[in-house]
């Protein structure tokens, strides 16, 4: 007869040997689930791949045999291309692709190192001609067929583009609303149009400048400009004759459904609308062009998660970092990427030519992720932070702003000291002691500021490149250069090294920065020859045809690619 102490002994033995008694269940269930979650989190945090690409990699990690299969990533119904992911050991150049039995050749490809999931050392993203009339895709290595997967399903027979590309998770109400929008607009004033967007609550960036050029040079192209109706830029643009759409209105939803292109200098949710894209994918025909706010110099892996059909760059090194440089795991290839320059640079050169003598010493640091608090994903802005004034960032920049020596040097040279905080922490500007300094909170055009700037003092902002583009003097204040590339910002070190490639000296203490600034001011803020040579070698364009090149790039991506390379 089993006694109570016997029961306790048995239970104790079970608990001491829990792996032996329950290992099969734990490892097959909870443990594996946790491992999958950890792996998915690592892929998301390190590479920021899209949900679709992350799902493909997770399936390959769970089933190594799927590494030797071809996986459908997405379909481009406008350019008649199908995107494939290949992690097999064979070079994709040795594979044969057949569409409806006809040999096809790759139009674009990108190779990058994959996450550590126990398979190949290279991941290939391939783009193959595949039109709406095509229904069968075969891949072969010699005489051996290679399985093609759409999600978890192997495509053994025929399939159509809608099955391969669209997510049908929509409620009846959502679909009805979308169809009602089409019914309300017969013929559709938004059909074939371009919808241009800068920030949620502000304009004065590449989208505004491209819109203005578009209406002057190509009035036949229907175009609309979208931003919040509460923006201080709304009255200005309305008076200028812009066709405005409130980002929070039903009209924007209808325009989003029916337009041909969303052209934006932002990849925030208010512009891309990822939920809408998921819900209404089978009703949407537009493509997304990212006309970047500035010149990329850092590795920004979060760009991988966005649905971008056209990514515009301004310098050859920037272009190569996205397309060719194996050090940076971008998913972008020549299919998406173009070297065109920034739309706002046309006006920048015109305005700068009209400035006889620039008189501003402009202090303009960028933001820090760690100090910004929780971001409003709708507006892209951040709330006020009570911890801001105790930060190293605040103390160092306040030391510069309040420096008597700097203020005296500026006054003696007949210059003006200005402070322009980043839009993400303008709510903190009153924390600074800026007595006697002109402070800008967005009411002044950044272009006008840069054109009138003799010396720009920044840290890591891409606006340092705007100043260098005009051959104005630049200084970098990088007291936190180690932490900045860690937890303080959302970027990692890229191809641009400030000591080797920068357009001005780097300072790491307020005292050193002020000393260097005074030295530059005493030279009349003339750009040193060594920095001028760097600028001459770095920038690809110094003309006023940036908008023209962007327009041409969008037009090229508005038609099918053709059947073969």
C-alpha cells in the first residue's frame, strides 16, 4: 500500500528529474515555441525584415529541407515581376526558371548575409518576369526540379498572381467601405494620380518641392498633397494653390485606394498605412516611392520592413550602400533603387545663389531615440519628457548654447547665432536657456536657414551634408559617439566615417567645439580646402535637375519591365 510519504517521495523524484519525465513534451512544445519567438525577435530587431520575409526564414529554420526550396516573397503586378527568396547552396545563376514552360531570366537580384538559422551563408532575393497572364512557375537545377513555396504551401501546379500576393484578412465592413469608395467616385479623380506626403504635421521637404515642380512642368499628371489639416503649413500651401488632402479624412483613404503612386519623404505609418495595405491589398494598385528626407550615411536596417517600390539616393556611395555593399544587409537591389538626388536641392541651389553673404551660425543637433519617449505612430511625433534635462545630451548642448566665448565671437564677426532643434524634440526647446539666440520651431523654412548659414554646428544630422553641398563650413559635436551607435539611436554605423569623410572637424567636448567654432569664425567661415575636396568627390549632382530625374525614375517604374533581361 502506498503511503503519503511514498507519494511525496515519488513527486520529489519527478520534480528532480523533470527533464527526464517531461523533456519530450517540453522540448517539442513550449521550448520550441520560445526558441521560435526568440529567433523571430532577433531577426526583427537586427535585420527588421518584413513580416513575409521573416516568416520565410522562420519556416526554413524549423524545416531545413525548405532551405533548398524557392520561396515566393511578393509580386509586383505593375512591373510584371515576381520576387523570390533562395537560400539553397547553389548559385542562382546556375538555376533555370520557366514561366508557363518558357525560359525566363532574372531581371534583378540581391545577395546578403542571412540571420544564423543553420543553413546557407548567403540569402538571395531574385526578381523574375511574371505577368498577370502567367500561371505556372518552375525552377530547375539541371534536370532536378526545385520546389516552390507560397507560404507553407508548395506550388505543385498552377497559381495566379492574386493568390501569390494578396492578404484577404478583411472584414465585410472594410471591403464594403472600399467598394463604396469606388462607387462614389465613378471615373475616379484619384485614378492614376500621385499623392505626395512629407511629415504628418509639416511640409517643406522633398515631397513639397517635387509637387511644386510637377505642377509647373507636368500639369497633365494628376497630383495631390496630403498632410494634417492642423498643420501650420496648410494655409500657406492652400494659398499657393496646392490640391490638399487631410491625412485624417475619408478623402485620403479614397485617394490611397485609387492613386498610382504614394510619394513620400517619410516611411512612418501615417504615410505607408501598413494595416490598410494588409486589409485592402487586392484592391490597391499604387506603388510607394521613398524620396528620402536626407542623404543616408548610416545603416538603417528598419528600412527593410517597409513596402518600398522606389528608393531614391543622392550620392554614388549612398546608392552602393543600399545595392552593392555586402557589409549592409539591405533587401534593396537595382529594382527599387535609383540615383537621382533630392527634390529639394533644385530650390536649394537657386536660393543659395541669391544669398550674397550668409550670416548665420546655426546650431542644429539631431534627436536621440533613448530620450524621445514613446512615439505616436500615427503622427510620428513624441511627447514631452521630464527626464530630458538630466540627460548628457541636454547638458552638453546647453554648455555650447550658453558659451560666452562663442556668443562674443559671433557678435564680433557680425554674425547671428541661431538654434533649430529637431522636430522630434521641439517640445523640449523651452528647457534650454536660449536668451539672445534666435530659436526656430518650424516656422522658418530649413532651406532658407541653410542658405543663410555660414557655419553649421551639428552632430550626426544629414543636414550637415546640405551645408557641405553648398560648400558652407561644418563642425560636428559628437560627445556621445559610442552610445549614439548603440542604444541612443535607431541606426548603426554606415559607410560614412566622420573623421575620414566628414566636411569639418569633430569635437567631443563643449570646450573643444567652441574653440574650433571660434577658429572657423575668424577665417570668415570659409570652407577649408581639404573639406572642399571631400565635398567635390562625394556629391553626385550640383545641377537643378533633381526633380526631373525623380520624375523619370517614377515613370520608368510605372510600366512592365518586359519578358526577359
